[in-house]
C-alpha cells in the first residue's frame, strides 16, 4: 500500500505516523518516539532498573517498527503499541521479591524502590502485563484488554489476582504507611472510593 | 454482590460505578475483608505512582535508529539453532517431507525486516546483550549462617551515620553549584529538633535494623563504611552540618536519582576550572529564580544539553527541592 504523508495524516497523528514508519519515514518515527517513549519507559521503569527499562522500551519500539507493515489503517494505535509492550513485559524473567528489613525500608528510598520493582517483577506474566497496562500505564480497561487480546472481564480477574499478590509482597511498605494506607479500622468508610483517579 | 464481584468492580474506576455505587457501598459496610482489600488496593495504587515522571535516556532515539539500521539476527543462522534445526529436519523428514516447508520465523515481529532508517551518526553501538540488572546488594535476605555480632561490632555499627548518607556526602560536596552556599566556613546550619536524619540510629528499631545490616555486610563493605565515617568526621564541623543539611533534601531521591547525582557530579568534575566557576554561578542564579522558571533555564544551559535523562532528572529535582 502506497502511503503519502497527506493520506496518512487522515488517520490521525499516531496511526498516520505508524503507516509512514512502515515506509521508512524517519521523521514519523521520531514523532512517535517523542510522544510515546516517555510513557512506555515510565511503565517499564516501575518494573526494572533504568538500563533494563530502557532496553525493554527499545525492544517495544523495535517490534512496533518491524510490525508496522501489518498495521491496519483505522486500528487503535495505543492498543497496538501496548500490545508490544505487554509482550516484552511478559517475557521479562519472573523473580522472587527481595527481602528487606522494615528498618531499612524506613530509612532508604532505594530499598523501597527495590522492593516495589521486585514485587511487580515477581507477578506471573499475565497478571504482570495486566497490572502494568492498567495500573501503571493507566490505560482504560478496554484498551488494555485489546492490547492483551483478551476480554475486559479477564483483565479484571488478572488485576484482582495481581493486587492480592501485591498486598502480601508489599505488606512491609503498606504497614509503614508509604502508600498512604491508614491502618485504622475506620479508614475504609472515610476515605474516597478506591482508584478515584481516571486512567 | 459477592466478594469476588466487588473486587472485580473496584479494580476499575470506570466500572466501579456501573449499576450504581449503592451495592458497592453496601457490601463494603458489611464485609471487613473487602474493606481491607479496598484500602490496600488504593494504597498500592498510590504507592506505585511515581512522584515524578521518569524520563527515558536522552540517547534512546539514536539507539533505536542504530538498532533498526542493522538487520535482525536470523535465529536460523545461530550455531545452536542450526544443530537443533538439523536434528528436527532429520526427524521430521522421517515422518513427512512437507514439514520442511514450514517458516517458523514468520510470526515473530522481531525477526521481520525493519523499514530502512538511517542510523543516527551520534548513536552508540547497540548492545549485543541486555545489560545486567543492578543487584540490590543491600536487600539480600539475611543469612542465618552469619555469627551474631559481638558487642564491639555492635558498638562500631551503632556509631555510624546512615549508610545512604555516607555513600552520598562526598557527592553532595561536589555539587556545590546546586546549593545556595558552597561547602566551607559559613554560619552554622541550625540543627533540627531531633537531629539530622543522617545521624546514627537512636531508636531501638533503628538499631535493630542497623545490626542486621551490619551482620550481613562483608568485611570489605564494613571497612569501606568505617573509612567513609572517618572521612566525614575529618571535615570541619560547619561543613559536616552543611552536608547533613543537604542530605535532608536528597535522602528521598529514588535509587536512579541518587545515581544521577553521582553522574552529575562527575560531569561537573570534567568541566575545566575557568568554565566551572562560570557554570557554578549560572546554576546558583537558576536556583534563585521562581520555581516555574528553573527547569527551562537549566535545560537552556550548554552544559545540560548532552546530559542523560537520568542526570537531567536528578539535577531538576535538586533545583526544585530548594
């Protein structure tokens, strides 16, 4: 399919630029990167240390570019991009959560970051990908489901399992009140509804 | 509504209100377990939300272009894959010659040829392997095989400043430009009530954590921290207070931002003496600007142009923290 800059623009900036990327348009690739590399990197940075997060980001965009020729005009660009990101996230090795003493967690931001990352990286791959897309990248459930090639109900179930696992692995941080958890028994009835922030 | 249904509702803000909030509220009022889950889910959400959006490395675009300019590794040309493929072909040929017509790489986007992009001239060579993760040495589980600390070892451990501070104070001394006053003789910094957070642990919990850390530290690591403590104590008193005061600004920086500070200090060290003085004055001036102008002015400095995203983020957080 021959794609000109004019016709590609009719699909919107992201799908249009991806169609141009398939033709080898360097400028279109740079525009996509300028718009999307930060959220993709930020999502991986919650999972891995910076150099590994950068590598995962590179792999995501490399796959996006190499598969650009199969992108259908009118398809969802975010779902396409995050589908690649989710695959990369699922291929990352599953690790064991690190063990850190409460005293060390209290005094060291680096220790808190290490525990958070290892807890996410310890999730089973399908749950990790669902959590990454919805709770870290803040994608709407429908987009996340499309990116993962599954139903919204399945994404919800994966999320519940992921959050229940994280309740255990992040318990030392939750007990410290780092996430703003109020250990008082009345807190649930007084705080705003959970997940009030729109994705 | 049962507990499973409630939890599937509350994990998605868009669907939490579908069908009205009343059933959700009603269930939460009656179910302590779901109240606890809801509270923890919300806390996890806040916990994992970064305080500042992390920026990817500045050379990411160039690295991608460099990678795309080279053809993907063909898995069928790797020695191990060739052996495996040869064995598979022999077995498959035995059963059915048509199996040889399969093209297993067709569905792998990473193996597909990329559209041709010119490699960026400034791109670094693409790494042939994924870089190793940073190992969180300080977070390794406590070994029960280690002998208990002697009283002498406990006394040594208890006297040390916070380890993160000891690992950082020399960097802070090299980042004078980012603070209002240079390290050196000046009016004493007022010590906050309860002392600086960099001071040795004073509570029983803090001491317990310190002893556990000390127990699992190698002899080399202990010697290094003791030497850092001695180096810190050898500084004049007003300098020490100034550095401890600076640490209060950076102690909550993330691990990456702490690394960024060290790299930033190294970058500053590379600047020649004459340019260094001018740069220091410029950065100090930026620190006196209104908060909203600081980042833009900082990024406008020629010194900031080649810095990595990590270095920029650390510098900007430092400039915003004053």
